[in-house]
C-alpha cells in the first residue's frame, strides 16, 4: 500500500489553515443552524483518502472485532447483512471545511455490535483499522451512541468503493476523519492509541461544533 505523501501534506495544511478543498478561505456567510463554525455546504460528497483505494473482494472481506471483549468476532459480508439493520439520516462534516446534510445511511449500529462482543469493564477506547492501513481512534463512550453506524449503504445503494465500501464507520458528531472507510478491524483497549491523522496533529476529540480541528 502506498500513501501519497503529497496528499497527506496538503490535507494537513488545509486543516491547519482552515481552508476548503478548493483552497479558498472558509466561507462564513451561508447561515444554516445545522452548519458548524467554519464549515460550508456541499452536495457532491467529495472523496478523501490517502491517494490509495484498496481493492477488496466482497467474498474475501472480513471485519474483525477484538481486544478487551468477552466475545471477539470476525464477520463476513453475509454476517453483516444478518445483523439487525438501522436506517438513519445524519449530517457529515469534513475537517477540510465542507459539510453535507441529510445523508441517508443503512448499516449496523455500533450499539448492536457492543451487545454482540460485550466489551469488558477495562475497555475505554476503540481503535479502527482500515484496508488501506488508515487508523483512527475514539473513546468507547463516544462510540456508544445511537447514531454511530457501520455503514454499507448510502441512498439505498451499496456504499461505493470511493466512499469506503463494503463497510465504513460513520460517527456524525465528530469530524469525518474519525469514520474509517474500508473497515477491517475494531479493537477495544484500556488505553488510547492515536490514529493516522491524530499523530499528525489533528485534534484527538474532533468536535465540529467546537471548531476543534487541529492540535
Ligand atoms: N480508510 C480510510 N478512511 C478514511 C480516510 C482514509 O484516508 N482512509 N480519510 C478520512 C477522512 S480525512 C475523511 S474527511 C473521510 C472522507 O470520507 P469520504 O471520502 O467518503 O468523503 O474519510 C475518513 N476515513
Ligand atoms: Mo478529512
């Protein structure tokens, strides 16, 4: 797997200087009560990655959930389909300053996953790993929310490869980099372990309503 270092550097810069992907300064004039500070509205759902999109055969795809849990699991695509399904519409905020409203997802809720694997009392943090080697981290308490989903469909259709299909994470209350595309592994741990962007200076908490982007 090859990370495109130029893409990484450019994205790091954008977050630091609060510019949109077009490079212009963030537009402050459009008002919408659903729009967090420093964000602007888009309707074309941009694609962001590390310059590399992993190829995952649906038949070979698995998701492993391990670490501090009573019942570790490895799900196939079929296993994901057999879990209870959640339909949810949420907003999506990227740290590079665009937001898209009313994204209709279908997926398995993280809270359902918790009932399957049952984290031990020591488990306080979650690390997400992806098929492009991307990682991101969150406190378990943040993931244990009714709008956090393992998403496999958008607008009623299978999630495209560009957006992280077969399965990606969606955590609506955090900036979108906290949602790993091409999900491969979820590990429960007692200690926090920073992910790809977090070690490169992005905020560990990533709260859009606090303009909590960098550092
Ligand atoms: N596996 C993986 N997940 C990822 C990323 C990535 O590079 N690799 N980029 C993150 C970032 S920075 C953002 S803003 C969102 C973008 O999701 P999108 O491309 O579907 O808009 O995915 C996040 N999840
Ligand atoms: Mo991002």
